[in-house]
């Protein structure tokens, strides 16, 4: 009975001792974990400007509703989505009546040309008779006048012929620029009059990004300057092509245009553009990859003199391309962690190696 009571008393003691031993072993094991492998970049001083974000849109330089230039039934129109080159036929109008008009104009022109030959012979004959005093000067003047009228009638007939020929050619509606058919505005069988809209053609090769910007920031916008453009496709650095020097009296905004490559964008894509809203200042900058956004906080880690990770709350002053200017917490020359910082804990030992950063402005 006494032995049994001792076992009852000793059992909890043995269990507690085992737990303490396990905890000690675990603590010893954590102390022996290798330092975290990270990549670092030195913070540098850069000329940075405060930024503001504005919404913009990818636009086409040519977005046209193509109309008929002649009358007639519509025989064919290109399907929506068809890619065309400049000069490709995108619609056809029935040319039967216009072809008849062309033949009549051609016949009239040939008739008048034949009549002109007769008039020229008449003038020649009266000149010879007048030289021999066998015809009056009045008859010669009349012959010359008839010849000149025939010349003018031919000019008028040739203009009518050229117009009729052009009308026949215009029954084939051609693309004025490369792009895509995006909308049919008339269908096969409809009778078209001059000016009737047939289809909408959008140039998908020549595009720009347009956005409104406050008039107040125009002193800080320069043609050729690179600005950051963000969309779901990614982040780009694009040059300002122009700042329209006329503002809207109501909104107090001006239009800014950026050059863009067609292969990167679809027309009407919404984008967010970071524009400078103040003068450039000398600031300590770190790569944007160093920032960690978690739990509503923005922070980064730098490597302390003792080789441990030190957390710094990010007080962002400006963003230009891939670089972020900070108000405080980081000095030029500090090694900030750009890879491997997501799982770090403050005070954790790290093994740092250099990271390659894109050149400034990218």
C-alpha cells in the first residue's frame, strides 16, 4: 500500500520533469537554427518628387465611323473583329447603276473629243481662206470661239467621267488605317445614301494613354519624362508625349498623353498613373521590393550591425519607378532586405547577399 501511494505521488513529478526536459531541448534546438538567407540592397540618396495617382485610359489615335461616299445597296460588310491593313476592302456597295453612269460619261467624252477635231479642222480651213481674202475675219473668229467652247466642254466632260469613275471605285469601302472592325452600323441589303455610317474601325496599332491632370501640377510635368503606369498587366515606365496647354475652365484639369506600345495594351484599358506633384528633393530611397504590406502595416527590414533583422515602419515620402523615398528610419548606406523578409522576425539573425536592382527610373 505504501509503494502504491509513492507511485501516485511520483507519477506527476516524472511527467513534469519530462515536459521540462522537452521544453529545454526545444529551446536549445531553436537556438541552433541557421540564420535566415536574405538578399539586400544599400539605401541610396536620390532626387525624388512627391507623387499623385490619376486615372487614365488607353486610347486609339484613330477611332472612326466609316461612312458611304456613294448611294446603293450594301452587298457585303466585314465581320466584327476582322483585322485589316490600310487599303483593305471592308465593305462593298452595288455598283451597277454607277457603272452605267460611267459608261455614259465615257461616251459623252469621246463624242466631244471627236467634235473638237472637227472644230480644229474648221479653224484651220478658215485661217487659210482668210489669208487668201476668201473668208471674213468674223467667220474665222466664230470658228475659233466654237473650238474653245468645245475644249471647255471636253474639260467638263472629263471631270464628269473622272467623278463617275471615282464613284465606281468608292463602292468598295477601304480601310483608311490598320486596325480592327469593332462594330457594324449597317447590314447587307440596306440601301445606303451618301454619309450613311457603315462600320466602326479602330486603329489598334497606334495608341496612347490619356489622362486628366490638375493644372497646378503642370510645372512639374515635362515632355519626355518617364512616369509610372500601373494596371492589371503590370507596372510600366512610359514617357510623357505631350501636355495639352489648355485647361478646362470647370474641372481645372489639362490632358496629358503618354506614348505606349500597342503590343502591351488593349484599347480602353484603365490604368493608374503616378505624376509628380511637387519639385524634386534629395531623399533616402530604397527599392519598392523592400516594402512589406501585412495586416494594414507597411514596413521593411534592414540588417543591423549585429547581423540581425531590424523592423522599420515605412513612412513613404514619394515613389518613382521602382524606388521609394522614406522620411525616416533608414539612412544612406543601410542594407535593406528585398528578398526573404516576409517571414522574418525582429532580431532574427540573417545571412545577407547582394541583390541586383534595376537602374534608376525603371
